[in-house]
């Protein structure tokens, strides 16, 4: 087996080969590190690579598989952490000149759990400054490029994570999602990304946009995402909003979706969308009838909630920098600086009103899920724009702003519902994603649907030419 084939094995496959002693964790780690050394200067998916730690953890895994005790669940499986996630002893820039040299003396709960589960840490993946936009460019290391087209964005804010797994530079990747930041890069880059229900995975330190932010996996397969979720889920006292774990195991997602009531919406009633993207996603959505689902076109009631997102997003960043803004403004990304300045213009009552309206908006979705089990949409309204740009500029003749163009993803952050993006095709050589959105706490239903579609129309065999 050559290096490329090794690097594209799934975590489930690696575990099986390790247990049979047919493959060495050290061999795999060395192959992935060689691939990073070769490809990453062009893709810029990693901010920091940790070869010494990776090889040490791979040796530990190899010893564990040679021993008598059961190895840890992720032993020997290579993965990465987003560079917003605090990692003890490893530079964590958060994509910002303000923290470009920060080396935390503690692990975030996710870093701790994945380490204890045996994941081989390859390094920290690229993100925009504090995760503020849907591209992963920053002033520390620049933008991440899409594996399917150099010069195009891999998405954001977890763009480095998605680019890494799609390029075979790691099997597992951790992302976070405040307005789509797992699903946007998954959609643009051709990965599988899952945003669990809000509160199911603890975050510490808290996100700037705490009540919008979720953490989750980005992988090439649904099974690998579930392997990560088994480790990531569950409360942690450092995150007051984290909720008790609900059991999840790989065999629970293989029961199909026969009989589910599925709605498809090409635009949620308001989104500007490229016609070819709609055509590609709709063709994928129709295939759910082959899985035994009933499908009809419908969407939740209500107007575009972008105004609510903008108020909550901009004021949160404004509050973060309020006391030092004059001193550090010139060191912020110019786009983020503009968002902060807009946030300063809102009043406290504007923020309170946004939270009140948010609750009413959620109940419109709750009523929708009284009639349907799942909602399918395009993940994104267009294919990947230029790497380093803050947003597309326009879509289908409509102007865009910093996150207003992510019209299919931010509603799911407002509601806190579970959602996944899975690859469903290409337009002009660039990936298109299909988004699956579940009802309140219906994470397992979303994963079951993603798994069923993956088995019907496998995507992990698709590899970019690099």
C-alpha cells in the first residue's frame, strides 16, 4: 500500500487493520506527516505541525496494540485540532496577531478528551481571526486553499480542518461552528461535517458567540465522525452550558431512514442561490425517496433571520474588544474591525430584542418539525469563492456581506438544532454540499440519514488531484 492509499484509509479501517496487526500506527503517522510536508506549503491547512508529538503518540498506540489490554478508542488514528482550541504546550494563534505566540498551559476539554482517547495529534489547523468569517484567511499565516482548486477558499472558519482531511492530511479533524463554520468548509471542500445540538459538546474557553457556537467533527466518512463524537460528547464543568451525554455508537446509525418524513427547500423562502447548486443538491435530495422516505418541498415559516445574527455576532465581538479597541484596532483583520465598529452602534435593548425574537424564530422551526423529521437544503448558495476574500461579493445578482451569504447555515445556529453537510456532487469541478437538519435533539436521526445517503451514493472515493 502506497502513502496516498494509507493516508486515505478511514479511521474505522485503520482500527481494524491495527487490531489485526496488519498495519502500524507509526507507519501511518509517518506517511501522513510526509504528505503534510509535501502538500501543505501549497494548501496552508496547518498553522502548526507537531511531528514529534505525533510520532510519540503513534509509538504509544503501537505498543498498546501489541499489548494485552484494549487500546484507547482512537489509538493511532491521526487527527488535528482547530487553532481556536487551546492545546497545552502548543502554539494556539486563534488566527490573530494579538495571540500569534500564545502557548496555553492547559487543554480545552476537546483537546483533553481526544488526547486521552489516543488520537495522534498532527497539529493545529487554520482559521480566521477568532473564527469571524466563512473563509480561513488571517494575518498570521494567510488563507487556506481548497484541495479541489488552488486559489479558491476551503471555507471557514474551520477551513484548515476540512482541507486537511480532504487532502489526506489526517483522518479526523475538530471544528467549531458559530454560523456554519463546520458545514461551510465541509460543503466547499467536499468533506462530511456535523454540528451537534447546542450544548452537547463542551467548549472552554467559551466562544465569543457562546450561544451560537457548537463544536463537532469534520471527516471523510460518517463512521469516522461518529467515532469522534463518542469521545467528544458529554458535559464538562468548565462549560456551564454543556449538557448530559446521550449514548451514541457506530451500530446505531446503520438502521436506515425508511418511513421518515423529509422536506426539501431550495432557498428557505428567501436565500439567493446559484441555479446549478440548487440543481445538484435537489437531485441528491430526491434520492432520499430511494431510501424509503417521503419527500415534499417545504420550509419553516419566518423571514431571513440574518438581522438577528448580525446583532448578536457584531455586538459579541464589539464587547470582546471594547476596552482595548483603540489600542489594538490596527492589528485586527480589517473585515473584523468593521464588524466590531458596527457592533458598537447597537444598544443593549437591540441585543435583548434579538434574543426575544430568536426564541420566537426557534418556535417556528419547532412547529415545522411537528410535521417533518428532516429538512434538506443546499449547504451553501454557491461554490467556493476566492481564497482570502471575506465573502463572495454577490450571489445570483444579490450583494453579500461578511456572513449574510451563509443563509442556509446560520438559522441552524440560532435554533441550536443538529445539522450535517455531506458531499453530493460538483459544479465546474468544485464540491457542492447537501445539508441535513434535524429537529430538537434529533442528532441520531441526522447521522442515520447521512449514513444511509453515504451508502447509497458513496463520496469518500472521490479524491482531489494534488
